[in-house]
C-alpha cells in the first residue's frame, strides 16, 4: 500500500535520511523507533510532502508521491497525526474535526469520532486550547480520521500523555487496524511499539539499522541496549 524506496532527505546541507526503505501493507501497523534526533520525524515529513526527498521515491497504491504537494497527498488517502498535536486553538472541537472532512461512503463521520472519543462530544463547543493534553491528542487523531484515510502517519501519539491516555491511544490503534487502516507509527514509548505494531524498524543517524518482529526485539537485549539504551 505504502512504499518508501531508498529515500534520501536533507535540511539544507544537512543529510538526514540516508537511504530509507520500508513498506506498510493494508491493515498493518509498522513501528519506527529510535533515540531523539535520528530522523524519525523527517521520515514522516518526507512521506507527507513537508520535506520532500532529494533522492528515492515514496509510492502509495502504485502512485508516486515524491513530487506532490502535501494537500495532494492527503487527498489521495494519507493523513497525519503530527507530533505536538497542533490543534487549531481558535476553533472549537467540532470545527477542528470538520475542517478537513472528506465525505466517503461508509467512512468516518463526526458521530463516529464522538463515539470513539466520548470526551470530545462533551466538549464539542470548547476551543482547542482549552482542552487537556490527552483531549487534544484525541482531537488530533479524530481530525486525521475525518479525512477518511487509507494510511495514517502517527508521529509520537503518546508523547506527554498519562498512562490512562496511552492505553486509550493503543485501543484506537487496534480499532483502526481492525477496520483495515494502515498505520506508520513513530513512537518513543518502546512498550507501546512492542505491543501494537506488526513489525518494527529502529533508526540510527538517518538509517534503518534493525528490523524485526516486535516479539523478537522484546527478547533481543543486546539490540535494545545498543540502539535504544534500554
């Protein structure tokens, strides 16, 4: 469904992604983990078009995305849950959710999002900047789903959340996967990555240095310590 093929991405003269290749199949959750500053967010930005690769290709359902604008990529069926949430502070919850709504037969609706995240329905008229961190993350995920995507890019969705909200994000990942949505998940929380992904890549200095099933990584103490320090 989504393929990243030998992608090289720069910020100015800084060489960040140094030949990244991976695939995300239909209904798969593929995890990207690694220490801070290793290029994980740049990978997400390269896929969605914010920082296009200089070399290599990003392909979605046999269509190359590499030179498309982010809004074109979103229209094709890829959505983003950005790091830091980035809700619209001056819009209320309902307005945040519907700003990018894409009608799709049998797809996500506002009522579906409120069923998935009941606290958002209770705060439907609250401005985005009046929500807690956990509620803002619900809102960001809900806003992403309202574009009715086939693939969701999640960049650190559990960052700064309480254990209760972390569990909630995990349940949402499971629900999305069961509905056939594919997820590329960048995650700092190793336990979340091990529990909710089908396959894991570790990034180090802009390269993928380890790839395995999550259960294999869970028992590979040497690799975890070498690249993650845990």
